[in-house]
């Protein structure tokens, strides 16, 4: 029995899509357990580039894939994505969707925009995909689930009640209720063949000794419970979310792989102690092509934050790391890793509990020699320059866990394996 959870150890965009695709090529089932179309995975296979938002990356590796109950599904976007995937020659036969996953409606996106506008200077910088409002409805028991779309009268009733409350709140709503009902019934019919009892589906795969990969979206520091609140997403990207987001007990999890980029990036608002706002930040952004897959926004960039990495190791119970985008650091004279923070004259080693305090922290860096060589064709650890190997050793010292995989480019083949992950 192998159930491997893959989580982002930073603020998302760590390159989980590529690593999931790499690992999925040796696996059987890939399950996405939280988030929605706010995520964006880019997978490069040969000359083809796939940009996925909802469909788990394993689809490109020919695996069975499951969108778990913890995901919020925008059916319109999902259908468009399915169309793109199948027109590029990939099969959708292995796609499954949890019948209990919640649905994102156009009013969630409208509310997302209105809430951001009201926040003025304290904007979270959401992706405006309706994620927060959809999870809010779920928790306040006003959500509508995939199964509801195909269950006749109760759907109409629930939608009517929800729209009534929206109308009370906004006085006018820019949708035709009847059209929305018709449209989402059609989506339900189109998606019905893919719906399943997710927990049972995963259990059956487990009982058949399948290799299962649970893919988290976003990253640890965006977790609603453990991230830099309130500058977070509305779900649980941390490893615990894999259990609730699928309906699988924690005793079934074999290991947790944290994907950490060799530097840090963040989109949206919120504190970022190691952010580089000058030419070094620009160099990282350009070399790493750090522009959002979902929104196209330029990502904020900075050095690797070892304090955040240690924290991610703790809250996820990481057993090993994949260090991604190491090739992007080629060409810097020096590279830095924050090993602690300085806060009001004192050195602290843990992540502070408030965004305000984190914003006031100054990173305390360990400076290492950089390297010039292009490492994107290195296929084993010993081919890496000495300075890059030293960098990896420092990441291991800080996190106290082994770096099992090193990614030196977007292709599957640009992955250095140092130990078995499965
Ligand atoms: P939301 O998830 O759209 O509500 O956005 C909440 C915060 O999470 C914002 O700062 C977003 O930029 C960030 N975020 C959401 N999804 C991703 C992602 O896939 N990568 C990086 N940041 C994300």
C-alpha cells in the first residue's frame, strides 16, 4: 500500500504539477484534495505544454485521476478544460469527480470581486475564481454539491434559496435565476458520468495495491489554518487536508513529500520576509518565468525562507523534499537562505502567529557561493556544481529531512532522483 501526499512547502507555485506528473508516470491514481480553479499546474511533455486548473496533473501520465470532495468545482471551467485535454489527444476515461465536491457558481465569483473591492488596502489578492465564497457557502451549509446538480427538485430549491439571500444582500442580482438553473442542470448532465463516491473509489484502489498520489494545490503558507492568515486561501493545502478532502484516514498515508522551490515566490498580498524588490527580484522573476498560470500576474520573488520551510516540515510531517527550479539560481554570484528572523532586536526561529508580526520580521541570512553553469541538463547529483550541492546540503540541514528529488527544468527528464519516493 502506497499513498503519497505531495504538498507545496511555500506559498504555492512550487512546481507541484511537474513533480506530480513525474511521479504519476510510476503511479496508478492521482487525487486532488482541495482548492479549485485558483490553482494552475503547467506540465511540459515533449513539445506540448498543458495548463491545468482542476484536472489533476496525472491525466497527462495516463493515470486514473480523481477530483476529491474537498475541491470546489467550477463546472463550466472544468468542461472547457476537459475539452482542451481531449482535443490534445489525451483520454478522459480515467477522470473521476467526487459527487460531494461543492460547486462554484457565478455569484461566488461576483462576491469574490465585491469582497476584494471592500478590502481596499488590505486586499488578499485572490484569483477572483470564487474560491473563498464557495467555501464560505460550504461551511455555512448553503453550498450546492455536484450530486445536487443531477438530483432534480432539491437543486432548484437550494439554488432558489441561495439566490434569494443574495438578492436580499445586494438588492439586485445580475443573473437570470431560470437561466442559471438550466445552465447548471446541463453541466450536471454532462458531468454525471464522471461522478463517484470518492472515498469508496480510493479505498478500492488501495485494496488493489495501487500507488496513489494525493496532490495538494497552493501551498502550506496559504493554508486557512496554518498559513499567513488572513492572506491565505480558503482550504487546507497541508497534508491533513488530504484526509478530509478525500475521505481517507490518516493511517493510510505512507509518506509526505514537500515541494520547495530553490527560492520563494508569492502572488497576492501579505507578508513575505525574504522578498527582493530590486534587480535581484527581477532577475529571479525573469529567469524563473514567475508569472501566474491562472491569472498571469507577475509573482513576487525572493530568497528561500528556511524558517517557513522548517514550519512546513512540522505542520505537514514532511518525510522528504523535492527541491524545484534549482536551475533558476544559476548565474547569481551569491545565493542566500534565511535561517531565522530578527524581530525587534531579538532572533526568532519560528514563524510568528500574525501577519503584522511576520511583516515586521527581518530575515537573517546564510550566504552561500553561487554557480554559473547551466545545470538544466544535469542528470545526477554528482554532475551538479559543488556550490549547488552545498546549497542542497544547506536545505537539508535547515529542514532536517532529505532532498529526494531535484528539479532542474520543466520536463520530466529534468529531474534528478537521489532516493526512492514511492
Ligand atoms: P484565492 O484562493 O483565489 O481565494 O486567493 C487567496 C490567496 O491565495 C491569494 O493571495 C492568491 O494569490 C493565492 N493563491 C491562490 N491560488 C494560488 C496558487 O495556485 N498559487 C499561488 N497562490 C495562490
